[in-house]
C-alpha cells in the first residue's frame, strides 16, 4: 500500500484539531505529497487539542508549523504549506494535481466550498465536522455518491447555527474525528470506495452511540456532476442542518 500511496497527493484544509490528526495519519501511511492549507497562527488555546503544535510554535503560522513538524517526523513525505484560505479565488488552483481533498475546516462556508470545488475537479472529498461533542464524517465520490448539498442544500444563514468557534469543541472528539478522517482518506487514495461513501456517520461522545444517514444523490443538486446545472444554489427558505447544527 505504501508504494501506491507514495505517488498520491492530498490537500488538507486546516491543520488544527481535525486536520492535524488527519495529516499525521496520511503522512504515517506514506502518502507522497501533502498540501496543508491554513490561514491562522498558532495560539496558546490551540495546544490542548491540536497535536502538531507545541509551546514553541505559538505565534507561528499554522501551515508553516504543521509542515515543519510533519517533515521532521516523516522525512520521506513532501509537505507543502499554504498560508492562506481555501476560498473561491484559490480553490481550483490549489486542487490542480491533487488526488483527494481532505476537509478539516471549522466553518460552514468553507465546507460547502470544498464540496463544490472537489466535484468540479472530479476528485473525492473526505469531510469531517465537529461541534461540541458530536462528530460527523462523509465521503463524497463524484458521479457515485451524494454530496453535502444533496443532504443539506446550503450553509445555514449567518448567525442561525453556531460554528465551532462559537459553540466550542471537545478536544478528544476533534482528535477522534481527525484520526477517522485520515484513515478514510488513506482508504480512498488506495483505491477503495471508502467506509463513509454515500453515508454520513454521526457519532455522539456523550452517549458513545453512532448512526449512519444515507446520502442519496439529488437530481436537482447544483453541485453534483450529473446535475443539469452547476451554479451555486440560492439559499433555501428552510435549511436542514446536521446534528447539533454542524454540517
């Protein structure tokens, strides 16, 4: 598996509580090239739940610090740091030459943008989201499974649902989700379909219970390759949100 993975490239959005563990899993598995995209700096409050950083990194740019740590731990892996946002202006350019998009972002807008950009590029999207004590994971395979918009349609209106920064995240839940995300990305990059392809896994730490929500393709989805239109949809009158409000 390691030999096959050595030719693969994964772009990871976010190097924090979810993206950090995912990056460690990908590097340990032998993925040949990792692109780390993060526009934030390391803060003291990050250290309790973001495993790629230590006290000496406080004040450094996250992408740079994460890339440096991964390069020390896994010298055979090529790690590129992008100090900036994954946004409309940069998404398509950043995804050139990438085999999978791994989304460890912490806000609704970036998650839906990642969904749309991965579908445009024709590459798998591996998504994980955490809010308070709830984690969820979804793998989107273009042309084969439903996507985030098939399930949730659009991000909630600003202020309607709290994001991670507003509601908080239990650190171990983020680490758990990130580890699962990295393992799923390795499966997909190895040629497997993925454990969460077409099914949203929802895990609640308070009860230790999980459930799977089928994600079926919608004929009118504006993002899926099989849909007649690819433009971003207007905001719906009623927005469906994920468990705890986290897509």
